[in-house]
C-alpha cells in the first residue's frame, strides 16, 4: 500500500509539472503572441440600421493612428445609415465611409472623432514585404458570425496557404470585383462577418485581407481566400472632357492616397442590359441608397405570378444582396428572358423566397 501511494504521488507530481510546462509553452507560443498583437490593430464593425435578417457586420484593419480603417467593400455594411466601430479595448466610435475601390474590393473608413491610436498596421511597410508562398502557415483573425463585441478578441483560426492562384469567383450573376491572384486557404475563413479580417504569418506580418463569401465560377463551390496586400489592379479614369485612361493602382497606394483625401474611385464599364421583363415598379429613388421597396406590381407580370405585393422589400436576387434600387437594377439587367431566378424579400416581419420567371419586354400596342 505504501508503495502504491508513493507511486501515485510521483505520478501526480509529474503530471502537474507537465501541465505547468504546457501552460508556459502556450504562453510563449509565437502563434498566441502574434494573434494578440494583431488583435489590437483590428476592429469589429457593425452597421447601424439595416434590415432584419441581413448580416450587417464585418471586420476592419486600423491603418493609421488617426483612426482610418481598411475593410472589404461589403455593400450591406458600407451602405448602412452608419457604422459602429468596436476597438480591441472596448471603446466604441462611429465611423463613415471615405472612399471605395471596387476593383480591389476594399473601402476606407474613418472614425468620426479625433483619436490617437497607437496600435495600427503600417500598411506601406507591410506591403513592401514579399508575397507568402504555398504551404506557409497563417493565422486568420476576424469577427465571423458576430461572436466578438467590445473588448472581446477576434476569432482566431490557424491554417496554411494551399495555393496562390487567380480568383474566378462570383456572387449570384456577378463575377467577383477582384480578379487577381489570391491566397487560397485550407481553413474555413470566409464566413459572415469575416470579410475585412486579417491573414498574418507566425511572425505577425500582415499578408492579406479576408474576402467576401464567393463561389468559384469554375467548380461552383464555396472558396476560402484572402486578397494579398501587394495586389495591383487596373482602374479606369475619366477626365472632365470625357477621355478615359487606365491606371494601375496598388492596395498600398489606395490606402495612402485615400488617407490623404486624394483618391478618386475608378469607373467601372456599364454592363449590357439583356432586356428581360419582371413587372416590378419600385418606389421613387429619392436618395443614392434608397432600398428597393415594391411600389406596384404590374397585372399579369412575372412579379404578379410570383406573388409579390406592394411594400415588399427585396433583399436578394439569385443570392446577390441588393440593398439599394440601383443595385437591384444592376443585377436584374444581367438576366435574359426565360431565366428563372430566386428572389428573397421581407414582408412585414417575415422573410420569403419566390421564383421570378423573366419574360420578353411587352410590346407596345400598335398605333391606330
């Protein structure tokens, strides 16, 4: 019995030492240290207002001590009536959108108040470093699923870069605005709220910005990716005389010029109108961000057959968010007659989905 007790005591002592050693190891783990430092340079973003059932929240990177924040050009979030920012230490501020660049799929925000933020990414310095390579370990930090509030830390996921390749993504009928090389990741990072989050290496260097939820247009499966901070895109500029020129813009140049108030958003070419008929008459488009409320449904039209009614608020067309009348029209003009598309809308406090079967434009009656 004495020998058994002695053995048990020695076993417990060894176990305790092992546990203490493991705890000390975790405290000194470079992954933990890198994640903690990066977390202080990130913010949680929440749209003020918005619509029930739509995820109006995201993640951002602090890129200046004055409170400039880089995030994904998430239409639902940046088109909300206001944006609330939660810093890592629990402080809250309101922010506004300064400028966007759809070709890079990013937007720059600014905290409304005068602040002096010690913790921020030095974007010029970070972007001057080389691209990461296939197989490199990475850490993804984001406010996915709106888990974190106030001083709660970001969600942290460890993974690796599966490959660096060109992005062929889409949302509904639209191709992804960014089409350059991205980091494809082996962990599931592109979740609601994650867009605008950070991909860092084990040394804490910023590698890329987590993108929106997209499907690969080649294989029609959801993908997990981040846009490298060294990315370069070509944008179109149109001067006062209507002359268009193309200009290459790096993400670092966008951030630097946008902070200085000298960046002008590029012009995207207009999409071809396919000429399909749906029969939805929307409310008067009084402001730039007027939501697509149904004013009237034409008798016998595809909308009438689908069961739409006045006062319905259209939210998604074929999986693509349409927070404004302009966005709704941009999406619908891409479809040809005969196409059946799912349409999700809000009626009162309910969310409903119908199938809208588009037809040819109705012919005008012959003149007498």
